C-alpha cells in the first residue's frame, strides 16, 4: 500500500463554527494541487474523508453555487413579499 503525501498550501477557511468542521483548503496531494473540502483532526495533520476539485471543477462548483444562492434568494423574497 503506497503512502499518500499531502501538504496544505493555503487555508481559505472553515465552513462551520462547530467542532470538527469542514475546511476549504488548497492541498498538494502527491504532487497535485487540488482545492479541498474535508474535516481534519484537532492538530490539522490527519485528513478525514472529503472531496477535491481541480480548477475547472471548482469553477463549475462556483457557477452552481451562484445559481443555488440566486434561487434561494428568489424563494425567500417571494415569501417575504407575500406576507
């Protein structure tokens, strides 16, 4: 079984304020830089299960999130207007 080498390059932030919250980072995984959302142990040295994105996938995710947020705001505004 081969060893996975990783190094967190940039820490963009946590996605929750509670406990072992998911973090959004740029991580070098065996020589490949990937954007990464996952939980880490208390010392930030042991990764748990997560998901990685290359730049193209991250751009697609951003577009999908923009649509989701816009739809959520439309839904919220619709119900605020109907009250």
